[in-house]
């Protein structure tokens, strides 16, 4: 699980510092604007649904997914949940002929990845998945929600806080016989304070609404802790609170993270 940050974004163009959280819930990809060959029974459409028990399995070696957005749109991130992965390349084009590399990543085998880069305005994009055994559980692309304040103390990193349910087997005499997992995953909390009410209403309220039904990628401090990124769903409704000082608000997210290793 890692965040990959392009050099230009890191050096010059990020609006908010890369010590501030990035949330990737915006997704402009769908079955209607993406094409790619798939193994029978594992269609490309599986990569765009919220259910994680189904996945897209590209056919062949070094497979591509071509994206035609219909018109030029801004993009500054992609999110990927995958198994048996190799390296991944995202490219962009204005004419569907000449493509320029946006970002190359290699996050290992079983991955939850966010790629962050300077805003690209283009109609055509292309993913190349290098290898022949990939299973793409989720693929997002769009514009991140960049939090205007950093997270301070009290944060629970999503990949360090497991949420496991066990079934313990004991003998009548109390001897330990064995243990099996019923389910596993991760849990995390994200909290911010001193955010203007205007920003909450203009930008964050849309995320609150979407998070009721959609999963999201989140990296709480991409520059400092690039390995701490999750693919999450909220555990309860998100409720901003008025702090009573200078029209400022605080807000928290409690989230359950997907465990790509176990597939749960």
C-alpha cells in the first residue's frame, strides 16, 4: 500500500502541502468510457463497481485500458486495488495518437495504490498493466479532495490498525485447539479542526454525501507516510461540528479499510 507522487507535484504545483490528506472518491471511469480485453467471466466493468468480491482480469500480457472521456477533463490522481500486480503506467493524450507518460508505479504484488500528479487536462488516457496475472479489484481516476488542514495527534493509521474477528476452538478442559479467521480488515480514524464553514459547505459536503454509498482512497499524509493509504468505506455518517470560534468547524471520519491480502 503506497502513495506515488510525481516529481512536478512534489516540487512545485500542489495547491495544498503534501503533508495534508488526499481523498480519492471522485471517479470518472465507467464501462461506457473505458475499453480493454478481459478474461471471460472477469469483465472490465468489475473494476468500476463498489463490490470488492468481483474483479477485472485483463487478458494477455502487458494489457491496456483505453479511456475516452468524450471531452477534455482535469485529472490529478488514480486509485488502484489489485492482486498479482506488476508495474502500472498511466498515459494521457489529446488526440488518441500521441500519448505522454503521466506516472509509472510499481507497488508490489497485492496493492492499494494512489498515484498523485500535476493536473492533466485531456480527453484520452491509457493504463498499461505490465504482466499477465493481474486482478484489478478497483480502478478510480479523477480529482482529489485536498484537505485544507493537516492531521495532528490522535490519528490511527489505517494500515496499522487491524479489525479481525476470530473463531477460537478450545477443548472442554480449556486447552487451545486452534483459531480461524471469520473476517479481517482495517480500521482508522481521521480528524480535522479549524476548517472554515464555507470550505466544508463548498467542498466537503459533496464528499459526505458520496461516502454514504461509495468507497474511497485516502492518504492521510502522503509526503511523510506514503505507505499509509487505504481503500475505505465509512463506518457511520460524517457529521461536521461547529467549533463556535470564528465560524470554524471540526470533522472526523471513522473508516473500515479493505484488506487486499485476504480479499476481505
